[in-house]
């Protein structure tokens, strides 16, 4: 995966939420196996922006910890079908849904 993708996450109560999965790439643009996970905006509608807004130029990017949409990071080892979640907002089943989506080729 080279570009961010959206995925529909199913919560334990049966409700659904669109999330954004953003792959972290190495300098040669190969996959690092690390994926940042974000909530989409209000009403689960969002656009994936690839360029900063002109008004934001020259300002530092918002740190993930300060971003209210940041849900955490998955570090995936596809050969061993294992992952490590860093964050506090996704339960084990939600983590597995995201990991399976990535490991199985989205």
C-alpha cells in the first residue's frame, strides 16, 4: 500500500465507522510495515488530502498525539501474521480487523 485508504471498522456494538489507514513509507517509497490510523471527519465523510493547504505552509504538522482524529499505529509483520498496536482507542477485535485488511491485501 503506497497511498492512504479508507476502511469500514465495525465496533462491538455493531456500529460502523470509516477510518483512514495511512502507510508509512521508507525513503525509497517501499512499505515500512507501519500504518497510522485516523478517524474520518464528521458523519464519517472525509477526503484524503495529499497536499498541505496554502494557509498551513511553513507551519509544523500537527503531532499525532495532539490530533483528535488519531487512533494509533499498527506495526505489522505479514510473514508471521502478527501486529503490534500502539494506542489506546482500538480494542483487540478492531485491531484485528485493520490488520487483516492490510495483511490480506486490502
